[in-house]
C-alpha cells in the first residue's frame, strides 16, 4: 500500500444509519411517552366521572327511599285500619 493512498473512512457508512436509528428511537420514545400520558389523563378523568356517578346514585337512592317513606306514611294515615289488617295478614303468611 502506498503512503499517499487513503483508506476509505467507515464513518459515513456507520454514522448515517446510526443517526437514523437514533432518530427513529427518539420518535418511538416520544410516541410511547405521549401514549402513557394520555392513558394517565384518561384514567384520571374516568375516576372523576365514576365519583360523580356514584354521588348521583347516592343522592337518587336517598331521594327514592325518602319518597317511598313519605308515601307509606301518607297511606298509613289515610287508611289506618286497612293498613293494619293487611300488615298483619302479610306478617302472618
């Protein structure tokens, strides 16, 4: 080999694919981290919605029980003898 001949450098051959690999890896990392953040946000929103629904069901149940109680008390005062007879019959069965 002559001293004035140069050996071709492997740097361009290795650098371009390596840079492309690093770029693609960075894109994937960004997409995956964005996906995880979106998932955490969705889970937090779902927890808030579930809490709101639970509170609404609790209020609805309390109102329903209160309304049934009022209705039964009204019926008991409107038909006292009949209610007593029917209650005794129901208990006896």
